[in-house]
C-alpha cells in the first residue's frame, strides 16, 4: 500500500480499553495470574462494520497488539520492597492509518485492505 492510495475494508482495530489495576484485579485477571504467573492484555480489539468503508492510506505504524505483565519485585528500584506489574513481552503488528473523513483514522492491517479503482490510480 502507498500513501494516498484508495482502499476499502470492512473491519478495523480499536483500542481494547483493557487495563490492570493491581489493587483491584478482575476475577479473570486473578485466575490468569494464579495459573500462569502473568497477565496477557489485548491492546487492540477487532471491530467489524456492516458496510464496506472506503478511505485513503495516510500512514503506516507499528502498534502493540498484546502485552504480557508479570508481577514481581521492583527491578527499577532494588531498595523498594514493593512488588509491581511490569511489561515483560509485547507483540506488535503493522497497521495502516486509513482516513474516510476528517474525524480520525481507522487502524487496519494490510490483510483486511483491498485496493479500490484501477492500478494506475483512476
């Protein structure tokens, strides 16, 4: 995909809104921590549209898709006895910024994009 190229898509990624509050873990987060000694958060969630959307490629970014948080001793301040959650692994994906109007961008990976129009740009 090139900048300014017209494309269509019927789904995109949005921020998932998942987070960790170490003082108030959800039941699922506590269970995952007990079983795996870590919590994996999805940073992006898939959103499908009823209709196909057309837009223009405005950029390309690398975004965090999943992050693994481990609970352990504070490695950043050895003098502190407090245990903290720290990100130990992050999975990233390449996404395109697609504009269909002037209100913002859709985050779309290349596998969900289709070129619109003829190859010569018409």
